[in-house]
C-alpha cells in the first residue's frame, strides 16, 4: 500500500474524544488519520450547551458516571482533569464562565472549542478526512485494513470514537457497536439517557397547556435524587432534574418530585392556615409554586377552599402530594432528543489505563461508544477528553 495511506493510528470519529485522542497522539510524533463520516468534525460539540458548549465540570468525580463497571473511569479521570482542559481553553484565549454547579460554558460560541481542537490537530499534522464513510475493517496479523469511501488505509492501531445512538439527526449511528461485535466484544444493552420523559392520557392532558413552565423540584427514583428544575413540555416533562433522573429510571418504576424541596409541606400549610385563614389554598401555594401550576394542582388534585376550612387530615394529604408528587411517565422521547447513550461496549474487556481492547491487540474504544455515561452538566465532555487523552498517550 502507498506510503501516504499507511498510518501509525487511525481514529474513526471526529467528535470530542476522537479529536482529543488525535491531538495527544500527534503531539507524540505519531502519523494520525481521523475519519469522520459527517461533512465536518464536532457536530455534537457545536450544538451542545445551547451553542455555547458546556465543555467540562470543575466538580467532576467518578461518582458522576453510570457504568456496570463503576471503577473503570477512575484512572482516566485522575490523569486528565477539568483543569487540564481549562488550561488548553485559556491558551487559546477562549473566554468562558461558570453557569451553575461547576458547569463551564464558552462566553461566545461552541465553534471556538471545535476550532481549538482542529487547530491543535493541524499543529501536529493530524490528517482529517471528512464526508468519509468506513465500509469495513479487517485485521490481518498486526495490521488493520480499513476500507473507506475515500480509499483504503492501513494501521497497526485502530481507535473507535464513533459515539452512541443519541441524536441521529447529527449523524449518530451504531457503527462502533457493530465493530465491537465483529471483534468479539460484549455489548451491554443501550438506551437513551439524559432524555425528556413522556406522559400520556390524563397526566399529559392535565399539564400540556402549561408547556414552558419551569418548577424547582427534587426528583427521585429509588434512592437517587436530583434537585433542579422540571420543565413542562407538550409531550411530558423535561428540564435538568428530569434529564438527570431519566438515566436511572426504567418504565414502570415509581418516580416522584418534591415540589417544595427546601421545606416541610405540612409545616408550611399549617403556618398559612394560622396566618391567612381566609386565603384560598391556590393563593397560598402560588407563593411557593408557579401560579399557573398551583392553580392546576388545585383543579386536579386538591380541593380549593379557604385554609381555615381544611382539616388537619386534609392538610396532611395535600402535604404528602407536595413533597411526593407522583410522576406517571409512560416512557422517554428516545434517541431523537437524548443527549447520551447508556450502555455500549463492556469496559470489562478494555484496559482502564489505555482504553485498549483486551481481546484484540491494537483496537481501542473511547468516549460514548463504551459503557460510561456522565450526568448532565459537562461530565460527558470531560469523559471524552479524559478517555481520548488516556488512549492518545498509549498509541
């Protein structure tokens, strides 16, 4: 094969993990090719964070990740921290700010993060083929032969950085899973994560006209809780608290929201009864909940009458609903709107320090294609940077 089609490393996928891996391998003097099937690299980076890219979270710990093998992420996260990525962002003069809970966003545009990564690739002579699809990958002795729509290439190190199934409109596909299966890897069941929940029937009818309303709440499933906002949508519920819990929730499981997460609802109601005995329940609730939502609760679940007319037992029932509002979700919106894919390549068959397959020498998996999924708030990007770095240093 012609010299210009033989590489030290071929990385399939030009997203966050793939570009980071390419930069690190290129810095080490490796001849690197990135193959990206879309017409440009980093499409999910561009759309993330409302176009401003929530590129990391300063509070990142292994506890912020879901995996069947929870210790796997520890090594990579320890070796490439949020500060390492922040240093690169600052080197490139990109202004950023902390929004909440350690979440860092670009002041201007996510395009700056993509440009930074592509500039870094260019500086270390990484070759990037866009609009390039992979037809097949074979391994003969120690060499991978990769057939693409732009010709055949050879390498001794093949990195799968093709992402998961979330947001197919961005070009997401199951390619990485197919390659893993081809080479004998175990795949853990995949499903949509960080995704809005859908309501049907009466629950949906009762709330759909309140679409766009945000309610601060603590949402819980089993013993897992997230305290943030719920957003009512035409189809059901979204917002940070719902997106977070969706990664843990399974259809049929009990799901509750504490609508007054900072107070005991019964204490509040009794205080209102004492201070404002003539006030109607809906008006008292409007002091601590969005007015339209408070009114709707009184229409569908509570009897709206002056506080002095409520018995203690009635107040206890109301308080129980306020602190444990049942969410009757029918499912999720699926991969179409999911931010991440749960499950994927079983990390028990990968090295936690290099991301190399323990089954096939020279084959690596990084980023979302494997069974490591972060919480909402920059954690998935940090995993992309960390896993890409760990792999890049080993190539």
